[in-house]
């Protein structure tokens, strides 16, 4: 369970990072459909998670494709399998929920995959934004669909996120 948190600014709005001992457990949007604030038992630690923060800066600058900062994922065995599969989706690529379920060996588990994707505690680092509907449409994202679109566009052009698109 996280004990420390810090809120950082990003081109897609403020993000809360939370964890313990330099290991990141949560990356949460501070606005959008699934905005999440700190637990009252957590302690604000302004200098925390310097490695993850530097990697996020490099990601948004277009110079980082794979996150390596220490993370801890906590979930069911199925969620952990889904999140590990998300980490294998290459930068700049998208797959459908059906394809993700198929990669996990059960194409009928599309809804369960979607629920696990939605429960991802480390969006961006575990790139759930790279999963789209089978028809190519953007569906479901805790930060909101405009941010999902901005992230996917960012990965396609390898440039900085257009601050006009991002929602603060």
C-alpha cells in the first residue's frame, strides 16, 4: 500500500504518483472520469519518485519509449496477466481488446480484459491507452478520451503533446 505521494504537472494535466520506498504503486489522473486524490493516510513527499518523474518528462518530450522506474502492481492473478500483456504493446502501436484477450488465450474474455484494463493503477507506465475498440474507435480511458487521443497522437509523431489538445 502506498505511503507517500507527490503531484506533478504534465502536458496532460496534473498526475499523482504514490508508492513506498521509491517504488511506484499508483499513477492517477487529477481530472477526468477517474480522477483520484491521495488517501488521507498517505504523506505528501515533494521529492518522491524522482526516477519515475524523470522518465515521465522524457516520455512527454518524445525521448522515452519504455519505462524502467521501479513499480509494484497489486491485483488479481488475471489483472496482473493483463497488465503484463499491456506492457508488451510496443510504443506507437495499438491493439483491440479482442486481440489482447486472444493474446491471453481466451478471446471470449473481452469484457474481463476491459475491466482489468480499466483497473490499471499505473496508466502511461502500463500503457492501457494503447488498447482500442475492435472497430478502431477510442473507448474507455481513466483520463478521458481526449487525453487518450493526445497520448496516441504523441506516440505517432514522436513529439511533444500539443498543449492545445490536452485537457487541464
